C-alpha cells in the first residue's frame, strides 16, 4: 500500500479522471455497492438490515447494496431522505434498478433492525446535519445498532474529521480507492470503526495527476531511511546531540536525553546551569553534563562541528533565558528541535522566532502551545499544521491522538498508530528527544519526526495501561529491532 490519504476534492478529481479515461461512473457505483455488500456478508450473519439512502451518490451506493444483499437472501428495508423523483444521475439509475419498497426516512425504519448501512451523506458535507436525518442518527447511537458507513460516517467531514452536528458511531466504514484524511483525524477516526478500502476500478495512475500530499504514517514510508549502525561507526559518526537543560523541571531534559540515546545518538550532552549541575550529573551515567554559565558559553559549546543537533525547551521555563537559548541555538544554523517552553516563550512575538529559523528546525507543539504561537491559524488540524509549517519555515509536529507532521512544502503525515496511555507527563519530552537523536544521526528532519512519532505511538501500544514516560525509552530497543528486521526484507 502507498498509504496515501486524499482530500474530498482529490477524491472528486479521481472519479473525474477515471471517467475521462473511459470508466463509466455507473460502473464505479456498482463496484462500490458490490464491495460494501461483500464486506457486510463477510463480517455479519444474515439479519434484517436498514439501508439509509441520501439524495446524492452515497444514496445511489445504498440502492446497489440493497439490491445485492436481497439477491443474496438478506432481508432489507430501504429508506430515502427526500423524494425519489429528485434523485439524479447514477443515483437515480440505481434507485430504478431497486424493485423493492422505499420508505420515507424516519426512526421507524430502524425498528426490528439489528444492522444499519449509512448512505445518507458523503465526505463533502459542509453543513451540520439537522431535522429527520439528525433524529435517525441519534436513534442509531441511542439504540447501539451496528452501523456500516458508506465512504465516511454521515456528518464526519472528509477532510478534517470534525463532526458536523451529529454522526453515527460505526463498526465499519467502507471507502473507495484511497481513504480520506478525515478517517485518520479525530474524532472521525473514532466514529469510523474498522476502515476498509476497496478497489472500484479507478486507475492508480490518476494519482500522478492529482499529486496528493498527505500520507498515513507507516514504517514503509521511512524505515529505509533509518540510520542503522554499521561496524565502521563510532560514537561521533552516530551524532552528538545537545540538550539545553532547564532550571525548573530537570526531569524533562533527562527524559529527552534517554529518548535520544535509545534511538541511537552516539553522544548526548545536557547543558546545565551551575546550580542544576549536581542534579543532572547524578542521573544516567551515559549522559554527558556540561556546565553553561551564560549564553556565550552555550554558543561556544555549540560551535564544535561534531555537535550537530540541538534541543531546547523541555523543562526550560517561560523566561528571557529560554528565549535567548533558542536564539543562540538557531544562530549556529544546525538542526534544531524546539519543544514546550521554547515555543510558549515566543507568544505574542512569533515572528522573532520565525525570522531566526535559517536551518532545519522541528517545532513540536501540543494544541495549547500551538494556539499561543499561531493564534491566527484556524481550521482543521491538518490544515493548521500545514499553514504553521509554511508560515514558520519549520517542520511542525502537532501532537495529539492524531499527530500531524507537516513540512513547509505542504507534505504531511498523520499518525494514527497511537495509544491513550501516552497521555502522561514527560511523554512529549521523550518524543522530542527521539526526534533529536534521529536527526543527530543524519536522518532527514521531516522523516525523523514521522519515524519518532510512529515509534512513540508503538511504545504506547506495546506497553498499554500504566505507562510512564520513563517506560518509553526502554521499549525502543525491541521496536528498533523489529523495524530493522523489516527493513532488511
């Protein structure tokens, strides 16, 4: 799989390009309905199914499903939102092909049904669902009826994953050609259930014309670029990562150091003030600790060419010192990761940060830090991360249960390989350190951010409940080993 995610507009273009290449749209609809019926028969036993058809092509798909399930001996009830005579195009053709009764959409159609196929609205919905459709979707959720969505759950925006008024909680979503980004973003991902992507006959080569820029994060996309060690390596060829150690929360930089070391950085140095040196020095013995009395000392330390990647922010505190440390780090024009307080400290003066970015830089905000640094950027998460990357000139990793990594060239990956167990103090510090460690070894920063995000999520999934931030680095050896084996195949 190529792991491509499409926008709603790109999906429309794919349909148009397929039609222009000679594939009849009515054949695409027939293939879509056949694929849905096949998935339903594979997962569920025969039972009374309510098929809810909307006024557009999703409704047309629904009529195809109704016909094919009936032919397979399934009992079916079909309900339509709107008037049958108002259907157009392929939807109207398939409504005529359906010989059974068509009820007016209401809650009554759900009576005695233990399965629902949702074909009310498609991915291009732009306004909140209201009226009868809303009442029926509410009833599906209230009655906990198993639901299969056609393309996307009705009410879920195909691009953003946002819910427009209401949406059913589905056990499965059957989508076509390539999934929409809204099925990987929250809350859409939670409502979609298992996402099944089926081939309906759209030629793959239409992607060369569309040139999609969004991918669902997966090791296949970056594992060949991982900086695996060789027998000719030594600690300096594996990179020397530098972390600015904060005065307030010293555990943060130490967690970052563990993340950087576990992903393979050859050396990691924490730069600390004289007052905090004893705290850092009594930590892990493999971490170097360097006393830094002022920013001039920090700049001089960074000038050594072997020290090739810098992290500022974890546990730093919102202070003039943190702001100056960021500016000093950026002046040496080495790969830099800025996290936590290194972002918040530029609230109200973000341009001072953006103007200073002249080398590969990764910003790793959570939603609160993002709003402080980019208060004017609105919209869905993917759109916001892209605009922030363009505006700042940096790679932006916008954290969460649907982490987005965006590049200034608008390339983006969405990480849906995550665990709720990662919502714990220090987890983000480890992630920042992992990105730092990969960059120090020479991995391209965008791919380093994507790889670290996926491995971070994998650690959460492997450990499960009770995870502490300290556990994440300890899980990395087994994760790296599995990835290395897969890269050698």
